[in-house]
C-alpha cells in the first residue's frame, strides 16, 4: 500500500491523493450486489439515461457500512485525517457506458443539513430531492475530506476526475477565472478497488464517457466538527464515528 506520509503530503499540497487496493475484487462485487438489491423507487434515487444516483447512500444501504469502512479504509482515514471523523454526506454515482453526462469545473461549496436555520455566514440555501443544502463558512468546508471509492477502473475515457492541483488552498473563486497559463490540469485515473481523497475546494470536473465502460463511484464526505446552534449535518450518525482500526 502506498506510503501514507507521501499521500498526506500530496493531500496537503495538491488537495488530493490516490490510493490503490483499498478493496479486493470480492469486496467490490459484494458492494455492487448489495446495491443491486436496493429499492430504487425512493425519493433519494435519481435515474436517467446518463446517470443513476443514490443520495444519502449509507442511510439507504446501512448493511454496507462494515464492508465500506474496512480495516484498510479506517487505517487510511486515521493516518491522513486523524481521529474523531464521521460521515456527513454519502452518494453513489453510476455513470453508464454510453453516458453523455459531464460536469464542468467547480468546487463543492454546499453541505447537506437537516433543516433551514437562518444564521450569519450560512447561505445561499437550496432544496434538492427533499434535502436542504447550504453554503457554509469556509472553515466548515476546510474541515471536510471527500473519499471517492472506485468500483470500476476509471480513466479519462470514462469520466475520471480532472483537477487543478493546489486550487483547494486559494479559497472560493469562479472557475471561469482560472488562468491556464499558470495552472495545470491533472487527470486522476483510479483502479477498481482504489480510492481518491480530495478537499471540497479543489477545482474538479469530469468528461463524457467515450470508451463504453461504466464509472461507478461511492462519494463519502467526512468531517470532525459539529455545526453551530441547532443545525445538524443531514447524515450525521451519532452512534458511529470512524473509530481507530
């Protein structure tokens, strides 16, 4: 397994890092088989010709938690982030073989919360798929780490993320102001069973699929801070922090 110290250095400096072999082929097949058994008629599911998504994934598939948070993933979380982290958001994405779905460069600027509470520094607000979302202060965004678990080999031909290394450290800004004479683009190819760790403020995008191969990813966001006043993370599980391995 890749040296965690090198991964931590890359995560701090560039805003992302890649690790192979966190999940075995059997682990991946077990996850996919469980997903296939889920009732897709619920409002947290979105299905089109270009995308199948399950929002609040770990709530909808609670039996997968032990398989997803295996020894290797928990060891990685402790080494890269430290203790006291818990899930605050989870989504499953299935980009089909002939998907034309693409995502332009952006930062992940919103969090999912349990209700709308007007308070300084939080806004604007949106409601999507019966879920409240809000842009919080930057310090809340900086507390978050995103873990992207890859269930297929993924490269530039089936929607691997493109990122701008180091952009996570430049605060919030509009993607159209990127100076490509200064910045560089990196394509984050990840093998099946590997993970990509990234910071929400890292500029990232993905292209359409061109090689007729699926791209299935579990997106999990972790934080170690509670929200102010009576506002709660929508998917906060008070019974389960990501404990030491």
